[in-house]
């Protein structure tokens, strides 16, 4: 009876060790993939979200100013045609 219990204890310890090892390998693989992804992104020379939003706001302001200037030029051209 004691031999059976010892075999089960040994098997349980072996399984616990294997699970711990598998979890450690999974964590190490995840860390490796994260490092590789960070390096890949750094090499791609991508912009941050803050930089993108700032440029987007500048572009929207420039577009609004261009639209306002276009309307002003059209009004001035119309006024010159009416005077002629």
C-alpha cells in the first residue's frame, strides 16, 4: 500500500515540476516575443499616438484656414467682377 502511495506522490511531484517548468517557459517565450516586438516597432520609426493627434489637429486647423481663405478669395473675386 505504501509503495502505491509513494508512486503517486512521485508522480504528483513530477507533474507539479513539469507544470512549473512549462509555465516558466511560457513566461520566457512571452517576454522574448514582447522584446522582439518592441525592437521591431522601434526599427519601424513609428510615431506615438500623441504625436499623431498633434499633427492631426494641426492639419484640421490648416484645412479650416484654407477653407476660410478660399471663401474670402471667392468673395473678393465676385466683388471685382461686380465692379467691372
